[in-house]
């Protein structure tokens, strides 16, 4: 028998609220966009991780930003009870966690968000969805070997991949909560 997908029951949080369900997160995003449907919005996802003594903590960030007007964000924490030291395994798992959250935004949910902004696109409104990956293509970056693989995975989900230095949801926002 197949196990039921537990992702919808995962708990999200931010500095103001704890134990948010995915439905509550989605409602907050809808509310944020409806405040000013004529804005330029970016819905961004990204995961970062930190290896600790007895576990590896992964933090996935969800950020809805109205360019130039602020943002609403939350995180989800997942701990694996071992040190994940293999770089490819760690980056791949980070990408998998991002993909998992992105998959919760079904076509119906994405359409619901787009339809808030859609009547205003001819007045300059916009809505994009991005997957931020904590990797870089620069020579000094050990993760450059995995850029094509991970960006292809994000693209296959129909969203725009961003890598360092543009992947700030993973490399800055989520990173802050991995410690």
C-alpha cells in the first residue's frame, strides 16, 4: 500500500507565527497579493542546509515578494538524524525539498494566484515563480559540477531556476535558520 503524502501536514513558521499548515501559508500568500493586485510579484522557494554534530538540518523558505514593497515569508525545517557530508547528496536533497514544496502549488493554486494579478498585467503587474538553488557556477564554487543537473530539475517543474548570487531565498533567507 502506498503511503499518503505527508507534505500537506508539514509545519511552517516565521517570526510572527508557528505551526502553520500549508493551507494557511497559501492563504497568507493570496492575502499578500490581493492587498495590491497591480504589483510585481515573485513567488520564490529555496532550501539550504547545515551539518551539525548528530544531524543535518534542512530549511526551505517560501517568499512572496512585491518588488519594492516588501515580502511575506515562512520556512519549513527538516532534520535528518545523521551528518550528510557528501556534497552531491546534500545539494540533491536540498533541491528535492524545494521541489516538494513547489509541487504543493498545484496548477489550480498557481492559477488562483495568477488570476489575482492577471486583470492588471496591461497596467504593469507581473507574477513569476522561482526556485532558488544554493549552488554557484563560479570556479571557486565546489557546487558548480551540479548546476546543470539541479537547474534542469527546477525547470522541469515549470519554474525559473536561480543560482548564486541570485538564489538569496536559499543562500540568505533559509541559511539564516539552519544554524
